[in-house]
């Protein structure tokens, strides 16, 4: 596969995932929606892992890494699905775009050699300001939208803590193996949550619900990861980071066009501030480094 095709594939999948999350849960409840997706995704990931000849590793560090990934998958995804009941789907992608900022803050506390620079702190402050605008907008949207924003912040925090924990463990296993092991270890947690909620299989499902669950299981949980890691291996990290700037804009537009979600000036302003903060966080230090290098060269 060509790199541009893979890059476009990641943008499409990441942009449509929030809307698919909402559609997969409307008829069946968010617990069944996320549980069915993750169980199917776990089976598919294990099949892909076997076909690629990368079987699961069972040494101590691998087991610890699978556990860390499972907690991140379970806590992060259950929070996203819960929050999707209360906020526009475009907001999911925008708020999740804050994950590099959260990750950097946690890494500076828990990983050696990681530090916060002035440009990173500036980017974080801009992101927080944009989040504050969106949070303020939620009060005028509906009575529970603020809960949805808080739910997304919980999701991002758990996801980033899991990523830093995995980095700290440093199990040294391939990405597809990590994905498969994490989904396998997370599956019982999703099943227990479904049993605790009602454990009733839904009746007749619409084509849209079935399609959304299948789409998320196959593309969102397996192909999306595979394409992302493929792109990451082929292009420089700064170009990969652009994904977190492009997909929120696409998700906001799709939510407005396909699901009639509001797109007010405040939402656009808050989103732009978050994405500007993320761009500052990702690129300012690199640009400054290039300028310093040119000065020293001449």
C-alpha cells in the first residue's frame, strides 16, 4: 500500500469513528455497543496477529504491558461511549486531540528524560483555554453536555496514563501483538460490565447499528491501528502528528452534515484554540531547533 493511501485511510477512519460510536449505541445502549465492538475486534486482531506470524508473547513484561493496555482500552473506551450520549460526536475527536498534551505532562512526571519545555507549556495552556470555551458552551447545549465533556477528559486521562505505563514497562513487543494482547485482556472487563448492566441481547437491530458495530470492530479497532503504525514507520513523526490536527476538523464537519450537530462560533473558536495549542506543542520546539541549527551552521 502507498503511504498517501494509508495516511488518507487513517484520516477517514479516525474522523468517522466518533459518529460510528454514537450510531452503534443508540438502539442497544452504550455498554452493549462497546462490548460487542471490542469482542469482535479482539477476535479479528488475534487472527491478524496469527496470520502475520506474530504470536502473543507470554513473558512477565509482556503480561504487564497487556494489562496496562487492557486498562487503558477498557477505561478509555467505556468513558468515550458513555460521553457520546451527551455531546456532539465532533467534540469527541476535538477533546481526544488533547491526548499528546496529557501524555507529555504524565511522561514528565513518570518517565526519565522527559521534560516540559516553554513551547510545550504554551501549547498546553492554549489547549486548556480552548477546552474551557467548549466546556462553557456545553452548559447552553443541554443539561448533561458538561458531563459528556468531563467523561471525555476521564477517557483521555486513562488512555494517556496507560500509554505512559506501557512505555515505562518497555516490553519490546510488536504493535499488533500489543493491540491483540490488550484487547484479549480487556474483553473480560467489557463482558463483566455488560453482565452488570443488564446482559440482555438486543432484538431486531437496524442496518445502521449493525454496520456501525462492524465498522468499528474491523476498521476502528484493527485496520485503523495497522494503517497508523504503517504510516508511523514510513514518514517522519511531525507529519504523523498532523493527523491529530486534521481529524478533529473532519469529525466536526461530518457530525454537522450527517447528524445535524451544532457548529457555533464558540465551538469553532474553542476547537481552533485546542488545535493551535496542539500545533504549538508539536512543532514550535522543532522549528526553533531548525532555526538554531541554521544559525550555528552559518
